[in-house]
């Protein structure tokens, strides 16, 4: 029996996780749930699932949650310290990390330090602080199970050989809504255009990241940390149908790939039931969906995000944390209609150019780089 703590249950991944969990009542118990702000959905989830404890990051939402969840008598914690307490308490042995952005760093790190199994969808903390998270997992014996579909695909494909036999990893990208757009069209893109993802249905931040290919940039760094593959051995291929999620090339030039419909319940279920594979009544891949599978090279001029990732990877230290934080801040400005779509590239590029990197010695170094990048992007966006 796995006793789950689901960090970010009100998000797109959190909701899908609860659907997967509901299929297997004899395998999973939900011990605790956390939300950011969404008291209404959180109260519905809590009344349906009845966890023992919950935490809400924004303490101002607690009164509304209490009113809506009347009749449920569990523990309610607030703030990031509440999230950390639930992530590390002994009563759960499996933590699903599904908060969006850097906000997931402290609770995810807390779970890793306690030696738990941790299913990670929340890629941003790995990008910011990969070496610290891996060191925490190694010291405590925690297991990291990737939920991100491409990393789940690498994890599954890599099982066909030994870790030293991997020559190359290919992450696929749908290409997002602007795959075939001109630079002029991208410059004029609205929030509504950017939020229309062709194949995946996801939260707003990752949907914008998919439109800029920044999601793939973050995934390159995530793959480097998760699988120990050098940046020179990580490629991105655009694959508009989102059926082949990743390919692993071995030393003998044999390539093993993982395929599946673009539905996050598949990688979530694998991360939860690993090492077992169970019938969760998910829709199967059909011949119809396989008839036209295309692959193309990404356009790194229109989408400079991939260059940012390789640059950040090569420089190392605090640079990936700056890439992540600058992007988070720029995406938030774009979603608030404060900057244009291509302003995201400009602000992230300027942050990387201006940053003086340091070695990642401890959490404070990472958090300081994160704060620096957010302040830099805010002041640059005002200057214009
Ligand atoms: P959503 O925006 O849909 O959900 C985010 C979750 O995080 C919500 O539960 C939200 O709470 C919570 N949250 C937001 N801010 C805070 C905060 N400051 N403190 C605590 N909790 C907070 O995101 P997604 O589910 O789309 O993505 C989650 C993560 O998974 C991201 O890192 C993303 O890159 C990754 N991922 C997502 C995929 C997808 O298909 N969606 C695919 C692969 C990876 P509330 O809504 O209550 O405010």
C-alpha cells in the first residue's frame, strides 16, 4: 500500500493523479493533499478523497476552504511550512510533486531528504537545484520517479540497456502552437494564441513554456540531472503528433522509444505503480494514430530557448536557476499582458547574459540566484 502526499492536487497533474489513484483503491491511500489558492476545487477534492491532513500555500484562502469543506474534520496547515510538514511527515511514503514552478522546491526537497519515493512532474526545482536534490536523494535513499512524459519515456526506454550503454537521448516536442508560424506572427501573438496547445491539455505556465519551447529547454536540463547524460548527448526532435515521447540510442546504435497517447495519466500511473504495470483502463494506442508520425529539427533561431538550455548547462552552477526564474517571471508578465510573446526570449536572454554565475554550494546560493533573476526581469521589463 502506498500512502500518498499529493503536492499541487488542484493543478492539471494533480487532478489527473487523483483520477489514476481512484482506479486502484487497494494500492493507494491518500494521506494528504496540498493546494496553492483554489479553495473551491480543493474543498471538492477533500470532501471526495477525505485525506487526514491538507495544506494551503496561501493562508488567506483557508477561511473559504473551511466553509466549503464543512463536514470534513482533518488537519489544515497553511503556508510553505505547512506544505513542507506534509511532504516530510512519516505517515506518507510516496510524494507526488505537482506544484508549478520554483514554489515546489522546498516541499520536494523535504520529501527527498526523508528518503521517500517521489514522483516528480514539477521540473523547475530539478532545473534550479538538480545537484542538491540528487545529493539529498542519495544521502537518504529516496527514489525519484519521473512523471514528465518525456522523462518517463527515457526512464522506460533506458531499461533496455545499462546506464553506461546510453549514447544519446532524444526528447520529442510537439512544437507548440507556433511551430509553423513566422517570426512576425510570433511577435504579434496574443495570450489566447499562446495558450492554445495543439496536443496537450495543461496548466497555463507550462502551456506558454511549450509555445516558446522553454519547456523543452527545462527538460534538457531535467534529463541531464535525472539520467546523468551529458548535454552533448541530449537532442530535441519536433514531433507534432506527441505519440513518441522520447528515444534512447544505445552504444550499438540500437534505438528504443516509448510511445503512447498524449495523456498524462499514462506516465503518472507508471510512476505510481512502478515497477508494476497495471490495467488502469487508459485508452490504447491505435493504428489510426500511428499512420502519420513526423519528426523535424527544431528551429533554434525562432525558438532560442534551446540555445539558452545548452548555454546554461555548459556554464552550470547558478545559471540553470537563473534561466528558470527569469522564465517564470517573464511568463508571469506575459500572462498579465505586461510584455509581448517574444519579450520572454529577450528577457531570459538578457538575464543569462548579465548573470555572474556561482557554484551551487547550498540552497541559499540557488535561492539568491532565483531572486536576482526575478528582480532583473522585473526591472528590465519596466525599462522596456
Ligand atoms: P497547474 O498550474 O495546473 O497546477 C499547479 C499546482 O500548483 C496547483 O495545484 C496550484 O494550486 C499549485 N501552486 C501554484 N502556485 C503555488 C505556490 N506558490 N505554492 C504552492 N502551490 C502552488 O500546473 P500543471 O499541473 O500543469 O503543472 C505542474 C507541474 O508539472 C509543472 O512543473 C509542469 O511543468 C509539470 N508538468 C505538467 C504537465 C501537464 O500536463 N500539465 C506535463 C509534464 C510536466 P492552486 O491551483 O490551488 O493555486
